[in-house]
C-alpha cells in the first residue's frame, strides 16, 4: 500500500477530530480543578466549590479519600476534608483520570470492551509512569502520569469518530500487519498522530504533546526523556497484565521489548535498573487498583 504524505495524514487526523465535537472536550470541572491544584496557595474551600459542581466527581473524591489506600483514622464526609487529607496533587490526578474515562468510553457507551480495556491500560500506564519517572529521568512524576494517561486516547477517537470501527485495525493485526501500519491502512494516520493533534487543540504543554505523539519512537525533540518514560510505562503495564495471565508471582527476565531499545538508550538504562523499574511499576499498578479507577 502506498505511503501517505504528511498532508494526507494531517487531513485524516482532522477528519476524525472534526467529528469529535464537544464529546472529547475535557469537562470544565476538570480544567478548573487542574488550574486550582496547580498552586499551594489555593484554599481548600475553592477546591470544594469547584468539585461540588459535579456530583459524580464529588462522589469519586470521597470514595478515594475513604479508600483502603489512604487508611484514614476516620471516615471523611466533606469535600474540603478530603482535599485536605489526600492533597491537591491526588485531586489533580483524580480529575484527569475521571475526565480521561469520558474521553475513552463516552458518557452513553455501555458495550465497548475494547475502549474500556484501553482506558484500563492507560490508567495502569499512568500509575506506572509516575512511579518509574524518578528512577530514570528528570521528568516530574505528575507530568509523567498525565502523558501516560493520555498516550492511547487517539485509539478511542478513531473507534468512536472515524468512519470505520477499530475492529478493522484489529483484523489486520491478526493477519500479521504491524499495529501502526494497520491504523494507517484503515484511517490514514496513527492513534499517536490523533492524540498529539488533540493535545495541541486543547493547548496542553509541548511536553505532553511530544510524549503522546512520539511514544512509539524514536524520541525526537526537547522532551525525549518524557517520551521514553511514557513508552516504557506502557510496555511495563502490558507486561504486568501478561504476567497475571500466566503466573502473577513469577517474572523471568526484563519485560522491555526489543523495539523499545530506543527508549532504553535515551534513558541510558542498565538491565538492573530495568528490572527495578518493572517491580516499581508493578507495585504502583497494584496500588492504583486499590483506588477504584
């Protein structure tokens, strides 16, 4: 099949994003919470006002504060208390995760196991990225969380707003075609292209745009470490799931696939550090599951 030109690829991306409309806009409450939690000068009562606008998000915050993960000495019943106990950074991550769920699955979706699996993988990758970032890079752990959380959102947009179902891509993959090439054949672009364009449209930082757009490598641009952390977190999250399918207590060797050698090179990682990152990521994914999302 003939290769697509850059112009044809850009047009294919726009064709998908132009069908997204308001559905893929990050909820206003999410934007507000991310803005407020960006500074320690924000008062807890401001956070409370922003969260209370959305009953669904309010309940998530209270569930998180009262989860076994935090093991508070007593039950928390107010949003203000919850924000004080679990901290602004945890509130920010929760806001992003809740908003990400709507982008992947959709408010009215009730049957797409495919998109729910992508969302689960993205959350696992985010927890993993936050845990491994300090081990191998200068990337802020919360930035790493955001990059990994959104790295596969382009797949959902293709599936929901492209002219064809993503099942067409999966069929080609089963026939032995590489995943990114299969996406190009069906949609004229890749999920990374769509995710990067969406992130740019939302005016997200360049670091995040590079990470979601280049996580299949090779890393180019100013934020190579963030790109590499995103790629490795995704790969470790996949490896953890595969390990659970066989023997969850056994891990033999380094889980990083040869195609990710570029990420290993960017971070200058020895094998011992890769094993440490896997164990740290595995633990973070398990702890993240305790939070209920």
